[in-house]
C-alpha cells in the first residue's frame, strides 16, 4: 500500500568527519527512492549532472534514485552535520517531480521552518519507538511532502509580493484584515485606489486569481486551521471566516477542496495545501 502512496524508507541525524562519506546516485542498490538531506552545521557538497554545489547550513538537496548525482564530504570541510529522510511511493515520486520542476534540487530554508521541524520530531519519535505502524508512517511521509510544498509556495509568494504594484499590496492587506466580514469587489477596489477595470486586470496578472476568488482562498485556508479544533462547530467556523450561512460555507468549501468541512475534519488531513486550493477554486463570482 505504501508503494502506491507514500512511505518512509530511512530517517537519520548524522555527523560525518571522514571523506569516506560518498554516495553516487547512479550506483546505489535502492531504486524508486527520494532523498531530502538538510545541512545543520558544517559543509558538504553535491554534484547534480555537471553542477557542483556547496551545501552550507540552511541548505538541503532533494534528489531521486537512480539519477546523475553524487554527494559527499569534501576534503576541505571540517565536518558535516545533517538530517535526512528517504521516501518512496507513487505519490512521493509525483510530488518530487512537481517540487523540483518548480524550485530545483537545492532548497534553502531556516531550521525552524515546518518541514525541518517535522523531521526533527519524527526522529525523536523514532528514537523513542513512538511510531506504531505503516499507516502512521505513511501519514508522516505525506505530511512532510505537503509541508514542504506549503513552505516553498509561501516563500515564493512572499518573494513575489516584494514586486507587487502598490495598489495590489493594499488590496491584499485589506483582504487579510477583513476576510471575516462580507467583502465586496467595490470595497477592495476602493482600497486599491484605481479603477475597477484596471484593478481586476492587474490583480489577476499579479496573483493569477481573481480578487473575489482570492478572498475565498484566504477564507478556506483559515477554515482549515479552525477545523483542527473539534470544539468549534461548522456553523461557528463559517461565521468566523465571513459566511453568515453554514450551508453556503459548506458548498464553497466542497467546491474548493473536494469534500465537505465535516468529512475533511474527520479525515484528519490538516494540511493547507495552497496550490491545490488556488487551482481548485472555480466558483462563479
């Protein structure tokens, strides 16, 4: 079953001080595996095709086996401390292709970001024998992939925000401050300070989504966070994210995510995967 979806093959936290540490992705016996390795201290090196990259703290590589790569401890490095997770399964390979196509094989992130913290937490669980069966392992594998997707997407979105026109930045801030209340397109346009036609065109060119669908996206993301709390009713969540009617909220949620809020809550799949949300919103404004 894990081969069809996602599984964890190995998980580790290592310190290497010998140049004997040397792995060639074309000569390993494992196949169909994906390796994510994150540098904590020291430096390592990886060659991907013909590109040699020095790996410093805060940098990770993401590669599959087999492929044309080789990572090792270079002679001029005083040591290399890192964590790594090796995944497998059809869903893993599909997500690997999506991530590397969009962001490349070298990923940069701080140690306190969710994907890295998740590896630390999984390592602790493994050391204390707190991972109980293959089903739990599979859920952790998928969670890691989704957290990685989410982090990279958010990071790219934040970098793009720096280049947004001032009118679009004002509009986005207005939406984030007021999504709990009814918001009309006219109110967003007024905040932006330009004509409605020019604003709608510019907003879509900048964020690749219409203004009101962006409002829906933010509301769905917030509702996903609220669904973690079983003490908050669906009706209450609908009010907190700007919908006066729980039935309409459920309809919007199902259109965006593919399942009802109640079914999503019961599935315990609490991973707000932004790209899926953005791609799936198709409500008529």
